[in-house]
């Protein structure tokens, strides 16, 4: 079978699947490609590649187990989460896992959940709470 036929056959197998599973497969593919293209030596590269292969396998089988998805995501983040060049692809993977797990995905770039108000650090009267350093006695 030629390479093009494999791609067509693979795409045909995806028709009718859960869009969340498709998003997971796409995110795994993007992160695997970004990791392969990253030239630096990473001590945990093999662990990340193994978990990405496991995530891909789970996605191919259909509806993956949510707890296993989260475990694999944590292992991948632990292995390559400090590599800024992989941040976008890693964020896509996290969002795909969160969608399948029913979690609320944070708004892009906000660092907060979509259901958390922007003023969560403010008091009810709208004022900022006092800084923790106030009232601290020096010299003790």
C-alpha cells in the first residue's frame, strides 16, 4: 500500500467519530511533530514520546478513559512542559484532553477558567484586598 493510501484510509476511519477524539488525535500529532523537530537534547524526550504514543493509541480505539488521559497529559507536561517552543502544541493537547474530560478550558491567554470572574481577587466593594506585606514588623 502506498503512503497516500494509508493517509486516506486513516482519514476514512475517522469519519463519524467524536469530534473531541478527533481533536485529541490532531493535538497529539501536532505535539509529536513539534517534539520531533525540536533540536535540543531533552532528558525526558523518550517518556514524552511514549505517552504521546499511548494517547494516540487511546484516541484511535474510540472513547478514551478520562483518568488515563489526564495521567498521560501530566506525564507529558512533566517531561516537556518547560520547553517554551512546545508550549502552543502542549496547550492544544491540554485543551483536547480537558474537552474530553468535561473540564472547563481556561480562556486563551487569561490564565483563568471561563467560569471564573475577572475580578476574583477583589473584595465585594470593588477594592483590592490589602497586600500581605502590610502590618509586617521588620527586625523580628
